[in-house]
C-alpha cells in the first residue's frame, strides 16, 4: 500500500506498456496459429472490452 501511495506518473512507462497491446483479432490469429483452444471459467465474470 505504501508503494502505491508513493507511485508517480511515468509517461515513458505508460507508452512502453501500451506498445505491448494487440487487438482481439490479432490475439485470435496468434491463438489459431498456435492451435490454442478456448477455456471457459464459470466462476469468472466477463471483462469489459472488445474480446469475447
């Protein structure tokens, strides 16, 4: 908790993190290429966003 209170905005780190994102479609293509399969977890709520 103390670490969170002491946190400071770092635009360079935000930009670095955002550069690692990809679209849901790109994620699906990656999963399909690796022959990965969907796994459902009944105890988790759906996240807000474009992925389904």
